């Protein structure tokens, strides 16, 4: 303590001597004061000085740095530890000047992190050599490395961005070909749909059974019967009319031959005249109705029916054409009963339910099902592509698109932690099963968020926040769990690097 006091006295004496010299009140004269503040440490004409924060307190200037705290703001003791709230200025020449709390002055510890020049320990209690030069060298080496990393990181980022660009463009190609595929698939589905309708119609016309009383075939057959009845009534009527015309013509021919032209009977004369005119009108030997009647032949009916898919050899249509329509149901019930009897007695194979449908219908149904499945798959693919290309944020310049699926890990405590970009974060114990710490959710600024991980016991679902900074490589630096089941990963990635200034870039001659 005695040593300390005498040292302080010596320091004060130095100050006072310099004061007395009068001429040089250099900034160095006041220990612990920054050069820019030295002007505040000048005595007035009477050799007094006022505390900086309390101007009403005036003390003799000789009490500045006398190791006794006079000012409530500690401003009178910038170079000693007398005031607990004061600050000591370390010049750190050659490095960066800094301020240290007064309490650390002459405390016997070299605070190199703040005072690399060791000036905070001036009373000789401990010798702190000046390390500013080597610290400056080390720092500038580190800075150079950082700048180099920044340049390399930026280069790596440029590569990622160009990869992301080509990924996007190939996805856009895929999108347009998928759109074309979807058009085709829709067309195919429409075709298959129409084919099924046709096949079902055919099948309905072919399948006359107890349940197909109103079937197309039955309706056509009944219409044919109507046409046939109309045709015979029509032909009968023609025959009758032909007989009448014949008889009338005979009467008129007799009248023409037998009448007495000398007898002045106007009525007879006019009738003969009209008959002669009638004879002059030409007559078609094969009138149209004869052709029409021939058209209505039964062979033609059969041709027509088979062109609509009705097979006259097919038992259903054949029998239904032979029996009155009111009997059809009864007939098929009997056929079905007979069939069941034969099946039950093992004389006939059981009909599969699919047999109830025609093969054409089955094929058309399968084709329709397949084409619907195709439409659905292609539509899903299209939706995914559109979402990926236009609704998902992959960071500035799409850069994280290029990192999708890339993984990194680090060992921390009892676990290995893994991060896969755009996918998941995982906690892997050295033995036992992995725990899902979240699925990729979003990018926000310099953070990635992974959410909806495995549920925490008695707590929320696990989630991970990734804090990113620029680095040449993707590296998982550290993992912590600031709150239970909420994880914090710190990583470096080139994705976060920004363009270095031209000066830095030139120095590294890299870009
Ligand atoms: C496991 C790990 C831990 C977590 C606890 C919560 O031990 O996933 O990180 O804190 O479960 O119960």
C-alpha cells in the first residue's frame, strides 16, 4: 500500500512538474484521458478545475488523478481506480484504442483484450508488456483470412446461384412438358369415357335379360314389329285401291267404246273426253312405293340390327324376336332358373360377376380407370412443379434451391445433430433411435426455420432455428437448446455471402 501510494504521488508529482513547467500541458500529461478529451482537463487561472459532470464542484487541479475520488461522476480520477464509476483510456498505439472501467486499473491483471499496451497496470505491481503490435499483426492476418473467405464464399455463392438458375430452367421445361402431358391425358380420359359409353350402349343392346325389359334391343324389336304391321296394312290398302282403279278404268273403257256419238248427251261426251285425257298421262311401271315396300324386307331389318351390335344368332335377340314381348321376362326368368339349377348341381360353371359385363365394357372401364389415374398423377406432378417454381421461397436469387438435400452434421454433447437443407433437422443419439427436430418450413432473412418435429415429452413439437452467416463451406458450427425442445443451430454457408468490395476482390484477385 505504501509502495502504491508513493507511486501515485510520483505520478501526481510528474503531472504537477509538467504543470509547473507551464509551457507544455501535453495530452499525455493526464493519465487515462483520451486525446480528444484532454481539453477538458485544463486548470483555470487560479489553478482550479471543475468536475466534468458536476461543474459546481471545484477542486484544485492538483487533485486530478491524486488517487482520491472527489467528483461524483469519477471524472477527477481518469487514471486511477479511486472512483468506481470512472473510465480509463488505453491508447493501444498501433492497435485500437479502448476504454476500460477504472476498477480494472492497477488491479494486478493484464487486461490485454482491452488494453493491449498494458497501460492499465502502470503502478508496477505487475509488468504488462505492450502486445499491441503482435495483436495488430494477428488481427490483420485474421482480417485478411476473413476477406479471403469472403471472396471465396462469394465465388461459391455465384456457383450456387448459377446451379439454381439451371435447375429452375430445367424445372420450367419439365413444367411445360407436364402441361402438354396433362392435355394428352385429359384427351385420353375423354376418349376412354366416350368408349365406355359406346361399349355400355352396345352391351345394353346385346344383353336382353330379365332385368333388361326396356333394353334397346327389345325396343328396336318392338318398333320393327310395328313397322312390319304398318307395312302389310299399307300394301293391303294399295291392293284394294288398285282393284278399284282397275274397275273404274274398265267402266270408262266400255263407255268410250259403247256410247252413241250422235246422241247429244253432254255428260257422257265430257266423261269420254276426260277419260281420253287421262289415258295420255304416262304411268311409271315400277312405282316408288313398290321399291319402298321391298326396302322393308326382313333381311334388311336383320342387317340393320347387327350393325347396331344386335346379334340375331345371339340367343337373347333371337328368342326375343320370336316371342311376344310380354313373354320375354317370363322366358328369361326361366332360363336364369335353369342356369342356377345347373350351376348348383355342378353341371355348369359359375359365372363371375365380371362376366355380367361385356368384355368391351370391362376393357373400356379399365382404360377409363387407367386414364383417370394418369390425369391425377400428371395433375399432382404439375401442382408440385408450380408450387415449387412459383410459390416456394428459396432465398435471394433462388440460392437455396441449389442446396436442397445437402446435409451437414456436428457432434455436440450426447448427440450428433444433422441438418439437411430444405428437408429436416435430426438429433442422433450415440445409441438408440433418431429424433426428428423439425421439417423445413421457411427462410426468413439470415434464418431457416424447421418446425413440426417429434413431440417433446409434456411439451411442444420440436423445432429448430438455423442462424446462418457467410462461409466458404456449409458447416454446422454449434448446436444449443435454449428452451426445451427448441434447438438453435449456427452454421456457415456461402448462400449468405455478400459481394465483397471491389478493393477486397482486387486484392484477392479472385473475382
Ligand atoms: C431428449 C432430447 C432432448 C430434449 C428432451 C426432452 O432427451 O431430445 O434434447 O430436451 O428429450 O424431453
